[in-house]
C-alpha cells in the first residue's frame, strides 16, 4: 500500500522550533528492530544535551520540514563543537556536526533529501568547507542517504560510524 504523498515546505529553524528540535534529537537515536526505544531521559545526559542546549548560538544552523498546515515533519541541524567537548561525529573544531531526523510518518517521501539539500546549501553559504556526522551502520536508509550526498566514512566512535562530506 502506497502512502499518500505529504505536501511540505522547508524553512530555517527558529527559536519557536526548539521543543521540536529536542524531539527530533531523541528521534535521531537509532533503535534496532525489536529493541525498545530510548527513554526521553537520555536527553539529560551531557553527551546528548550538548546537541540542543543553548540552541541559536553562532554557527548553529537548522532547517525544518513542515506540512502545508504547519505540522513539523523533520529537521536537520548543524552545530560546531570545541575539541574539549566533542560530539559523536567530531572531526575538527571548524567542522560542524550534522544531525537529522524525521517523524515516523514522514519517512520514505524524499523529505530527508530535501532537508539535507537545504542544510548543506546553508552551510556552503556560511563558507563551511566540510561537515561531519555520526550514524549507526545498521541504519541503512540513513547511510544510503548520506553517501548520496557525498559523505564518506572516516572513522568510528564506539559502534557509530563517523562520516564527512566536502562542501
């Protein structure tokens, strides 16, 4: 059975989107088939909290996909971390780390590709030369999407693959 296509638009994230961005941070955590989802309390961990805490600082960039009636469908964000507070996909202090997630009902419709295109364009406009990310290799749909956008494996952090794309 085919899903009815969702009409959507992509826009730059604003302060009002911060609660949704927190939701998408939780959604971005890959859960293997048959395993229980992460508890929301994981977002309290310093290693997770750093991805959204004080959102809107210099260098932060986010885009939101929303339906034509304004319902948020997904997000893509980029944030720079200092060497002494590395993210999971950290490669250098001048390389922002990308995060992306979609609501469960909006997957498989090209929304992730549209978010990625808009975010990478925005990073290029800021003069960013490279962007990194961390992904569980079991998340095959995400890995395929990232490879499509030129991301290449550069290392591992625990069980997650670090990938980088030149812009």
